[in-house]
């Protein structure tokens, strides 16, 4: 149940990020297994969001299991791009791609016991 609630919050942050960048034709995929959760969001946009690659490289190498409850409480408090920084403390990997007018952003959260 804990992972499902966390996935819901993470998905909410990703949807908010796309909507703030005027991407409104959105598809969200969530796949949960015993080992990991993968959340991908896809949206049509005429151009890639500036800085999204750097965001993946810099922010999403910072998962802090010992502070997860603290960062989890902060998700959803603000409706700004700074939530992606907070999300970085809760996920293990992040990827983005832009192809044929579709921007895809994927996060991976490995289940840790």
C-alpha cells in the first residue's frame, strides 16, 4: 500500500510538470512489480522542455532512503518545478526523450526493504 500511495504522488508531480509547460495531450503509464515501479508520462509538444535532460542527470542521482518519509510529505505541497527536485530524493533513475513531437519522461523507483 505504501508504494501505491508514493506512486500516486509521483504521478501527480509529473502530470503537474507537464501541465505547467503547456503540454495537455498526456498519457501516463504506471507499472508496479515486486522489484520496482516505473512511471512514464508522454505528451505532445512542439519542442522539448529546456533543461529536462540536465534535470535527469543532476537531480535523480540523489535518492535518500533514510529521509523518504520527510520528502514524501513535501510532495504535493507546492505546484512548481521544485517538486521535481524533491521527487529526485524518492526515485533511483530518470530518463527523458523527445521524438516525433512526443516528450517522454520516465522515473524508476526500486523497491527497497
